[in-house]
């Protein structure tokens, strides 16, 4: 039995993917030599590495790959392209959709729509005569966001005197609601 185990151990080859080597006596780290003039690994080396990759536990493989991503820019670029599907180079992201400052609708920035925005340039004002039997001490203020939503007919636009239900009196281009850059 001992001879069979010894024969089995001599047939096993351990492949270390960490790039660290230890000598059998002192256990100290030895630096691995890299020859940049070589044409790359030969077929036997490539096959051994492939076998080691398939035999490696997934957690260890993930750890090795994550380490390579952090230290080797070429590995980062390749894995970002393959796994994430976007360019790894940071780019300025420009939103495609914005909310219009005038009409409040969401619109496509890339669409050429000259007369798509219809709005009131004035302010919505409360028409006190339309709030019959309204007691501000009991019901609260007449001019509130809740009342503008619930009773739009009791408000009028300062620009055209139409009630709060009327569509916009001015037509034009959409305008971005929030400026892209702010000065502090």
C-alpha cells in the first residue's frame, strides 16, 4: 500500500496560480522571472494552466481575477468589455430625457420639436369668489397645492385670465428645468 501511495504522489503535479513560489527548505518567497522577449506560453504550459483553472475552486478563482483586475490594466479592460459590456473608460453621461421647466412634461433632448411645449408664462392665482363658504380658519388657506389639484377651476392664470383647467396659452420649445451646472 505504501508503494502505491508513493507512486500516486509522484504522479501528482501541483500548479500554483498565485505566482508565488516557496523553496522547500526555508519557505521564503522567490520572485518569478518574466521574459518579455518570449512569444508567450507554449501549448503544454497553456494546457497546464487551463487544467489548473478548471480545477481551482470558484472562490479562489474569483479572488485571483479580482486581484488581476486591480493590478493589470489590460486585464481590467478585457474583463470590463466582456463582463460589463461597456467601455471601461469613464465618460460623461448626458441624459436623454429631461423635465421641461415650462410645462412639466418629460421630453427627449435629442428630438427636434420646435412647437411641442404648451404652457402658461404667468402665475396661477386664487379666485376668492369661487371659494363659496370657505373659512380659512376652519379649512386652511385657499391657495395651497392641495386646493390647486382638487379645485383647479377656482384658480386663474395671470397671463390669460383662463381658469386652472385651461391648456397653455403659449407654444414653444421645451426648456430644461434644472441647469446642468451651478455656481456655488
